[in-house]
C-alpha cells in the first residue's frame, strides 16, 4: 500500500539542497510548502493505492488534466498523521474510495508532513511518468475495459491511440 501525492520535483530538489538532512526542516523553502503542500480547509489530499499507475489514472480523468510529465511521491505509512477517507476528484468510481485527506493541519503538523515528504524524496520514493508512460497507463486501462476513453477530456482523448 502506497500513500502518494503529485509533486514538482524541482521544488523538492531545492528543499533537499537547502535542508540537507530531512530531519532538519528549518530551511524548508516556502515555495515547496505553499505549492506542493498547499492545503484547503486545513487538509492535504493524498491517494492510497496498491499501484502508482492508479494515481495517474485517477488524476488524468478530471477535466483540468493535461498530458504532461508528472512525478508522484510515495511512502508506506502515515501512522503519525490524522487521516480520513474522502472521495477522490476522479471520474473513475473504483478509485474515488482510494483517496484520503490528512486533516487538522496546523503549523506543527504541516512541518511533520513536510519532514515525511522530504524524507521520502531524499530516499528516492518518487516515480516520474513521462507523456509516453501516461499514455501507456491510460491505453492499458482502456484496453482492459477498466475505463472508457470518453471519460478523459478532449486533449487527452486526442493523444491516445
């Protein structure tokens, strides 16, 4: 089981460079915090999946999606964080239930999240999907009849075989 979230690798490279040791986040860059750990109503959205391809599939099925390189950060446990299940923003019914929110976030808890994410990043716990990789995930899902091509927005549909 993986807990995961889309990240901007360049921001995490900067955080890794500035913090050095992931246990010391005193120099954690604000841009990384406010971009990749942006909260809404003191919650942070994550996916809980067996296969990281499911995160890609879930994310590509919403209307704002673009077929562009994405990186997914993942980790195996979230024991120290408060989470609850929330429906994921995806058109794929079976994946809606694979979503969680980390909740009751405040200054201290967001620091715990930043430390956990940075530790995962430093330990290379991320996977980058290039356009061709995303196309393969989506085409495989269509071929296996897991999804219908019509659930994707026009720009993604055009890019698929």
